[in-house]
């Protein structure tokens, strides 16, 4: 779900979404190249995390992403180029955030492995459960999604799975024209829940529409996930 072809075009412009902007050579833009740190005291020690994954594993992976995006953006700024999040299509950037964490969490959690099957489900597998850490549709693992939205999460398939949603805020390419001041990338929250098929609603499309068919997390799924929050720094 963390993008790939399962990504929702959910990060396209929304009237309720947070917006932030860019202007490569000013002082605000230089400051915005430095992402906001993850706050260790904002993690929920009571959160239920399966398969031997821990808060520290997630914390370390989030920090590694901040080091990555900070390094990239600082270098881009020296060349007078917009920050990464300001040049990529919103859904592409969300996919990149998710893919980075899918790759990095197993670095700090020896019981999980990245699913090596192209577009396989789930994204993170219980290590050793499937041959060559590869399965098209598995039952043991965690699906990862990165999103700018704090609710209304979508994917292309309704699946019974552990779903982790990592919510962040960042610039979008459209922000430049809207004159919204630049702000740094920030992780806002992480939610995790074991969803069943009943926690998804399926949305088709009309014969005239070219919109990708999607499944949405329902109110019951949302409540499961937010009740088991892992990280919250939404102020």
C-alpha cells in the first residue's frame, strides 16, 4: 500500500489538506530543508505491535528517513533546486516515504523482512515465514502506507492485514503558486491496526471514469487504528 501501484492518488490537492510552499533561494527555504525531529516522548509505550517489531525499530527508521530527506534537500538547495517534496507528484512522494520505511524498518527489526515479490502483500513479512521472503498474497506481516491525510486512507484492495499508516506533512508542487510559506517535513503520527474485510468499503467507478478503483478504511477500521496509535505529534 505504501505507494507502488497500490498507492492512492490520495495526495492530490484537497481543500482540507495542509499546504506548504517553496522558493529555492530564500532563507525560509533553507530552513525548511531541515526536517523536524521525531520526538521519542511522543511514542505510545502501550501500543500493540506484532511480529517482534518495537517502538525503537520504528523510531530508528523514521529518524533515518529524516537524515535522508535532510541530506537530499540541503544538497538540492545548494544548486538552487526545489526540495524533493516540492518537485515530486504528491502521490509519488508519499510512495517514496512509504518505500523507504518498508526497506528500513527491517534494518532495526530482525524479525521482519521486506516482501521481495513485486507489488506483493503485505509489505513487511514475518521473517522466514515465506520462501525467499517473497509472497504475492500473504497473511503474516504488516502493510505500510504513508499519507499526508489523518483519515480517509485508501488502497486498491480490501485486505485482512495489519495496516500501519504513517502520517506526515510536507510541501507539494502546487504550493509554489499558492504563496504558502515553506515549512520542513514532519512526521505527525503513526497508527496500526489489524483490519478485517469488514473494515474496508469498496468503491467502484462509472463507465466514463478513469479513476483508479479503490477500497477505503471504514470508521471501524479507523477507530481500531487510532486506538492503537504508535506516534502522535500533531500540534
